[in-house]
């Protein structure tokens, strides 16, 4: 490979120092999620709905932030660096309409953008077009707009909150129009819509009978922090819906409002979620491990911290059993397949056999009938964020493989039994990956996207994630892996980097993941040249300091975009570390 080893070593040293310097107060990482127009607008709507005098300054600062981050075209994106979209723009218009003060200039600019995107300024039709059959955010967004008087209540689709009173095991069978993690919104927003719009008389009677019972479920679903999923939008949607129904002093509303008050940033904005501490910590530890090792003091503390985050009981929100990990250490986190896979790989790497095997057992119980892995709940396959996905499946397969490769540390019979069962599980999982590969050889991820790619997909990132599984699990020569490799090689841009797809502007994050994937297939002239060019791209960005500027490639529930400051840092360090091992 034509790589300057001195430059490479300097970049690795700089990246390790940067990553280690970004730890939180303890031996783990919390990262920093971008501020969000969606989060900030929904928080304003909730706080303004409750109308406490003490929140007046929060609303004022939040509206100032919203006005100050309006795009030149008049709309708002999910982050200050995002393209305008109808959801963020509509919610911000609702917030500015409800908030005190003169916001006519900002609203006028937004109206022009909406007219250009939705003929006649038809917000409701534009929102429905963006979200399709998924009412998870479609209904809450339109309900917020209706509270502000921007749409009629009859344009807000109903949510079947009455189904929440049925046994949890039936929810997947009922094919609900919201995803599993949105049960609080189904109840609260659905109840509000029920009281505001007309509908089928028979359905209204059924819903009225079950209204009280459904609302009574919310206190048990609310975590001690008050924030549902640690997410400002979901929490705000619940609060804005319950204030008209139960009053601003209701215990759930109080918890929601306190969460919002605690989560506001100094500039008046809110992030999309409190943090992704478990996720960014496992990413950071992998990067350090691949680039020279994890310093001993950090390794011990971080692994002890990760062990404490493993769920030891049935989770009240999703009904998930013990063994999984959530994305955050905060009480609103919910165990999921991607974070569990990352933690299992780390546990396996440090010889924590019992924790790793418990995580793998949890993962195996989550595998869907199509042999892929979903995010939170098995069997809720109707909507995208509940169905199986290639990137999560690939991560789960890597976790299982890492656990099976562990030395027998006393696991004995359990370890041998697990190995027998997991062989068939992995075979089925790779069958799912083969079946979901696109004709061009790529795979599309679920939790990441690229706003410049048609359909907002990110085939480069998805393919890189899946190729890592084929290689790490010993199937790098499989025809499907070779097709994916050909796609990744063909998607490289002239400057050596990768974007979300062929011809899409390169980013540090996507380039780093592509280089990490290709490093597993090194040894041919074409692959080695692509790695060398990709490394040159990364080195140049490390050297000029631009590598720490994150790109909005993260998807947070139902097409809500975010950036995470640690993504370019951890992924670049891992990529450079893997290449350093290759060049000797």
C-alpha cells in the first residue's frame, strides 16, 4: 500500500489523544448530539401548552434559537446543518405561532418554503406524503400543528390508543400503525385526537370506554427521568397531549416538563436525545483497541461501567427480558439489538464470558422469522423501524461470532450448548443478508442515511457494515460479500473518499467506515489502492482539523436526522488503526 507510515502514525496519535480527551467525567463517553429544530420546537409547544410562568424564559430563548437557525430557503432541517424538510418546518411554525412575540418574518419565510414543497401550502398532505403509512410521527406532528391552528383536527389521522390496553403479546399481531417504541405517543396523542375530531360513532364509543384505562398505563411507562426514551420530541408530544386532557399538574405531565427543563442547552435548544453513551463508548473502545490498545485504567473502568448497563430484569417499556443493553445509561434507555451487539463484542474481547453469552441469548430471542434482526421487539415487522435490517443483523452476527470464538472461561455446558444453537442462527442470519442485498451489490442500513442520496438511504454505510460481518465471521469469499465489495470499490469518489452513494459528496464518517470494511479484504491491487486513497483522504482531514466536524448521517426514529460529534473521531481512529496493522 502506498501509505506514508509517518503521517499515519502521527494521525493515529492525534486521533487517540482527541478521543481520550473527549471522555465524560468517568471512564466512558457520552458524546454530543446536535441540537435539533424538531426537539426544540416540540419542547416549546409542550411548555407553552402547560403555560407555567417559570418556563417563559425557556420558551423565549428557544424561539430565538429557532429563528436564528432558519435556513436561507425559509425552512428548517432537523439539525442546523440539515436541508429543510416538512416535518421540522411545520413543527417550528407551530411553535412560533404558539409562542409569544412577533415571529411574522420567520413565519413568512417558512410559508414560502412550504408553498414550494406543498402546493397550496397543504401541510397535512405533505406530512402524510413524507411518512406514508407510518403514523408514529405523522399523527403527533399534525396534532401539534392542529393545536397551533395550522391544520384542522379532521386532517389529523386517529391513533388506536384503545389497543394499548390489550395484552402486550398481541400488539405485534395487531399490526399497529406506530412502532413499538412509540407506545406513550400512541396513548397520549391518540387520546387527544380522539377528543378533538369526529369519527365513526361505534369506534368513538369503544375508545371512550378504554380512554381512562389507556391513560392509566402512562405512569408505569414513564422512566424516573421523566423523559420517554430520553427523547425531547416523544416526551414533548406526550406532554402537549396530556395537558388538555388531564391538566398541567398531572404526574406524567410534571415528569415530562421537568425532563424538558433539565435537558435544555445553554443556547436555548434541545438535542434529539440526551445522549448515546453506551453506543459511543463501545465505538470508542473498539477504535482504541484497533489502534494500539485501550489504556489499562480506562479499560477497567469502562468495562465495569458497561457491565452495569446490561439489563438485569424485564424492561417495563418493551417487555424485553434481561441480557440486553440500551443506547444510554440514563433511565429512559431501552435495550436494543445494535447496542447489545456492540457491548457483547466488547465483553467477548475482554473475556467477560457470562455477560457476553447472556447478551447473545438475548439477541437470539430477538431474531425475526425472516432470520434478520430488528431493533427493539421481535415480530413488529410492519413498519421500517420495527422490521429486520441488514446493518443490525450484521452487527448481531459479529457479536455471536465473537462470543463463540471466546476461550472456554468456565462456561462449560452452557457455552457448548450455545455454540450448537448459534451455528444454525448464524446460517439463517447470513441467508437474510443474502436475500436483502440489492442488485448493485449494496445493502441499505436502518439507522443511518444520507440526505443527498435518492430516498435518503446510505448504501455505502450499510454495505460497509454488512461486509464487516461477512469478513469477521469467516465468509469473506462468499459471492454476496464479493458483490458488496465490488459495490464499495465502485462507489469511491475521485478524491479518495466516500459519500452515502456513488457520486455523493464524501464525508469523513462514510470514508472511515468504507476503509475499515476494505481493510478486511486487503491483498489485491484494486482493494489496496482503494484503501490507500481512502487513508490519504482521512489523513488530509485529520491534518487540517476538519475531521472532527460531524455530518448529519444519523437517523433517529422516523427520518429525524442528527449528528454525533464522536462518530468521525471513533470511526476514523478505528479505520487508521486497522490499516496500521496491515502496513506493519
